[in-house]
C-alpha cells in the first residue's frame, strides 16, 4: 500500500463578504472624518466588473481613502495586494477618479511563478497548475506547511489563499 499523499491549493480567491465589510467600514469612517467634510469622497464597488473606484477632490485625498480602505482590508485578514491600480483620470468639477481592479484569480504567469518558487526551494512536494489554482501534493503535512511558509515569505505581490489542506 502506498503512503498517503496530502495536498492543498494555492489560489487568489477573494472573500467577497469580508471585502464588502471592509468597504462599508471605510465608508462609515470617511463620512465621520473631519478632513472629508464638504468634500467629494466616494467609494464605488462594482462586483460584476471586479473594480473599485475612488472619486475625490485631490490626489492626496484619494491616497488617504486608499490607505484607509487598505487598513480595513488587512484587518479583515485579506491581502493588501487585492487592489491593483488600473487608471487615474480627471472626474469633472476638479475631482480625480482612480479605478482599481480587484485581483481574485491567479493568472498563468503568476501560477508559473509560484510553481517555480516551490521547485527552486527543493521541497519534497509536487506543484501543478490546474486552471487558476496551483495544487501542491506531498507525502508529509510538514512538507506542505514548509511550502506554505516559503510561498508566503516570497512576498509575491499576490492575494494568495491556501485552501483544502488534506
């Protein structure tokens, strides 16, 4: 009988409910802050398009809103790399609009980078790409946990989640 194999998946899946909660907390704080009184300060989340738009009076205010939201996102256990700036543009009435893409899937290049990172470490595990998930298989749970540690420490600028540890 062969030794039992263990596995887990690495993905960039976003916990949408936690993200919405962080967004609502940020909106409440913006509404109550003195430095945003009487100023355009909007956060618009488009779930279908997977975008978040910040509209406000200046680059400084946009940066403050972004930092505030990022703090809420991190406090809820989500990755700080879940938002990727797509475009910055004037929004009329002297306002500025910044559109962020919500990163919730692993692209092919990102998956290849994760597999390469794991292989370069020489761990006793096999990593394979399955769609937008990297499956890691090994004989020992300790090897899998070492693999998770290595991938986390590489700081790959990706919102990674480690699921289905069996």
